[in-house]
């Protein structure tokens, strides 16, 4: 039933697990398939458009848009590793996921979630330098610095998530049922056979480093930025300064807001179905919203789109 095969020496080898998803509500699966398909296609279109426009339009090759390209690529990577399997299971009579792909999802989602925290912190730093040091902005945020910051976000995200998980991951015990829409570490934590205290300690430490530290850095950056903006004499200047930060603030609130709702709420409010809805937001909806919040509605990106369309 759970895809368990007997290997050499009579030990069990897990080949697949039950992935529950929304199968408890079978009447919703077909509508959700079409809805999430549209959202996924919109996510691919929006994020791919951002990357394409920045590559083709030289005027958009500034630090802010370079970092947005990294975020867009991360959004594509994350949603592509999660959504297609979820869509397939909506239509499948057998709601399963292979063991290897489940473990791969666990590593990849943890890595990308950690990296996004650091990318958001890097983007907050970029906005801070742009507003507080406008005349020296391009000198400070030169190509070498941008490349180092972007590479640093990916590298630190990898070593803060994948490496600790690889060193401490444990074998799974039955029942091999994942009551979620994809495989993620907090869900698998309850399925590990051995004592998970070490892994939980590492998760808490890693969470402080990959989530709390970037979040505090973002808060401090914006507090310092707010002080700088309030010293601007003209109201028009203040509005312009705030407008450059609005998109980033919305993305930070959406990303960290869903995380806080999930991990910091009282146990009395825990709900498996509620967790699934939260995961849908940050794994499906958020990657679709990011390019429209950040880029596709601003003047520079619209001008870049017109240039590219005229060229084509």
C-alpha cells in the first residue's frame, strides 16, 4: 500500500509515499487543478518576463533589477519543483510521490526558502544605499559587489540549510503518509524513526540564522532608511523615496507573514488543512505575485517592455 519493497537482507526499501494533498475534498480537485494551473502559468510568464527584459534591455541592468532576476529565478525554481507534481496528483487516482523525489523536494524547498530570506535582506541593503547614498549608489553597488552579494545569498542559503540537513537526516518510519501538498522538513520531522532532538536543535539554530537574522537586518535597514527619508524637505521627494521601497516591503510582509503565521501561532490553533492553505500561498501564489508587485507595474519595466516589443 505504501510502496515498501524488500531489499537484500530482508530490510524494507521505501519506493513511494502517500501524498494526501487535498484528496480529503475530492470535489475540489478538478477546480483546484485548473485554478493552480493558471496561477502556475502566470508565475512562469511573469518571472520569465522579468528575467528576459533585464537581459535584453541595458537600461534595466541596474543592481535592483539584477537582484530581482535572482528572485524571479528562485520563484520559477521553487514553483516548478512543487506545483507540477501537485497538479498531477489532482488528476491521479493514486496520490503518491516517489521517495527520492520527496527527499529532493525537502532539500530544494529548504534551500530556496533560506536563500530567499538572504535575497530579501540583500535587496533591503540595496534600497538603503539607493536612498541614503544616492550620489554614490552606483559606485558602492557596482557589478562586483552585486555579484558577490547575490552569490553570497545563494551560497549561505545552501550551507545553512542543505548541509546541516544532509548531516542529520534520519530514516523514515511508517505510516508513510505525507498529509501536505509537498514534502517539507517540518512535515517529515514527525515521520523520522530515531530521536529528532539533534535535528530540531539544528533547525532552531539554523532558523535563527537564516530567518531571524535577515529579518532583523531588514527591519534595521528600513528604520535607518525611514530616518533618512524624513530629513528630505520636499513632500514629492519623500513620496518618491517611499515608492521605491513599497514593493520590497510588500514582498517581505507576505513572505515573513506567512512564515510567522505558520511557525509562531499557538499549538491550539494548529490545523493540517490550515497549513496546506498557508503552503499554497508561499509555494504557489507568492511566486506568481512577486513579479507583478516588484517589476511589471513600474515605469522602467513598462518602458523596457515597449523597447523589447518594438525590437521584436
